[in-house]
């Protein structure tokens, strides 16, 4: 009878330490990832030349971290939720970036300002693509930079639609205009959610204004945001009001290309 992998019920033993254990665990993980179908513990151990008891302990550690999981009662192993999340995010970001090209170009041509495509990440907002401003005085380079959620237009989109948590404590003030009151922030996010539009003027940096709209995926969840940013001498209230419907229309067009229904679905930010 095939030996069943015991999963997280068995704790790692002190004898499996150091680089040897890391190398062995990494080898087992790679074999699981490269297998076309769920693989048995016995087969993994035999292919790697590792005793079954040792392989079981190493696989237990991988399972606790979500890197592998058992498939059915026989305990065969397949990639776990942590691996699948990373893979899904990579595919999604590549798809969104590729499909965002027409919207980015259209917004850049229509506005002349800096246009960005952003996604939520554990440490803040990440920017995947950018169209540069036609002006000498622009909003700068955002690619490769991570910014906080509470003080940016794209960040407010992600918080409003449940893709980023509300701060557990009053957030830090980047400028005198940054919203640091939790109640004020919740009120603003409710408006963002209702209007599918966010703005941040002088909140991240004095003299910088940005507006953003949500991009939704095939399941109705907000997966990205399109933004327009520039100096406040050009991004006045009147200019923001003029650009708002243009930005929302392009965000909806990108959502349609991703196969999403017309309206984003709130993800329960009120409960946060």
C-alpha cells in the first residue's frame, strides 16, 4: 500500500537543519512543481534519494507554508495555495499590462499628463506601466516605486474595494493634507466606492495631484487601477472634473477587455 504523506501533523526534527535540509526541501518542491500530475511521497523520496521519513518531515514544512498541498485521501502532492497565488498574480499582471496598452496610450494622448497602471501589493501600491507626460514639469517616474495606500488615488481605490486593508492605527501624515483620521478616511473610501473614482491632491507630496479609477477582472474584483497625475498648477479642480469621465471610461474599457461586467463589485471594505 502506498505510504500516505502525513502533512502538517508531524513537526520537523532537529536533525534536519542547515543547508542540507534546505537543499533537500528545495529539491522536493521543484519536483512537485515540475510534475504534470500530483505525485506520491514514495515516488518523490525515491527520485530524490531521500529516506521516506526525512522526505515526509521536509514536505510537512513545505505544506505548513502553503507551498504544497495534499490531493485527496491518498496524499499525493501538488502545488499549494501560496505557489498558486504567486502564479495567478504573475499571469494576471502580465495580462492586465498587455491589455492596458490602448487605454494608457489614449489617456496619454488625451491628457498630456503622466498615466499609470497600478496593482495592489503587500507593501503598498506597485506601478506596472507608465506613459510619460508631454510636459517638462511632470509627475516623475513611478515604475519600480511602491507608495502607501492611504495618501494616493490608486491606493484609495484598492482600499475602497477591499484589495488593501484599512490602517489599524491612524496612518502617517505625508503632508498637512494627508488624511490621517480613520473616520474621515472611511467616509472618503465610501465615496470612492460609490463613484468608482478617487483623487489625492497634495496628500502624498505638496504640488502633486492624482486621480484614479478601478479596473475589474473577469470575476468582478478590482484587479488594478488607472491613474492620471501631474502638478497641481495644471491639475486644478476644473481640470480634474474634465479628466474624470475620460479616465473612468478608459478604466471601464480595460475592464471590458479583461472580460468583466461593467460595474466593479465592492469587496466589503465597510467591514474593515
